[in-house]
C-alpha cells in the first residue's frame, strides 16, 4: 500500500515538472519571436531613413505666419524616389513648393504638383529662390539655433524623419534671394508680399 501511495504521489509531481519545463520553453520562444519582430521593424525603419536624406537642413527662424525649409535631398538608392509630402507639427500646413516665372520675368512660388523626384544616386537642392518646403500657419515660434523635427513622405508611403536647424535669415517674410542662405544674417533684406499669393521670388538662380 505504501509503495502504491508513493507512486501515486510522485506522478503528479513529475507531470507538474514537465508542464513547468514546457511552460518555460513556450515563454522563451515567445520572447524570441517578439524580439525578432522588433528587430525587423527597427531594421525596416533604418532602411527607410537611409534611403533619402536631407543634408545641411535648415529652416528660417520665424515668430509666426510662414517660413521655409532648405537643404540637399540625397537619394542613396538605385531607384528614383518621389517626395510627395512633408510634415511639421508646429504648423497648420506644409507644402512642397517650386519657383516659376510668371511670364513677366518675376519668379513666383507655387505648390509643386507631384512633388520632387530625386533620381537614383543623385541629389536635389532645396534653396531660397528655388524649390523648397513651405511651412504655413506656424502655431509656435521657431527660434534661431532651435532644431525642428520634420517628416518626409515618399510616394511609397515611407516616412523619413529629419532635423532642420533654425537660422536667423534676414530675407523678408518668405521672400528669399538665392545665395543668402550661406550668408547667415549678413544677407540684404528684400522687399516683398508677406502673403502666400504673389510672393516675390526675385533674384537670379
């Protein structure tokens, strides 16, 4: 009787031990799978971020209204990249702008339909007096020396985070003269309309 009792008592203990081992194995597997998933997601984000960069990115410091973001877009891949949108959470609207001749010899800014196409392995310059990222309806000031976070969105729905440093640019409100970006605060102030429509983009490219 004692022998039978001992065997009967031992069996549940053995079964519990097996169940514990299996349970630990299952937890280990879940952790490994979760870790692998996180690594894959991080790797995908890094790949997306590396595909397009905005080098020497800067933004004109402004207290309100509107401003512009500039720099050099570089495509590090072997296929063309179509930048279709930019986002900045400190403004009510952000657009990709181009400058065109209005037919009278005056350069005007307007939204670039279809966005910017950066050819495979090449660069695309965003500059005062040229194509740029237009930020409108600022909800908070952008002070000189401040770094702002911007998101670039491609036609393939990749969102690429970049940072732009604010500079105390001396041009009038959104009336930029090419070449003044490098001059910092020494550039000559230009006259122009402070509204979005009919902005004067005078200056030779």
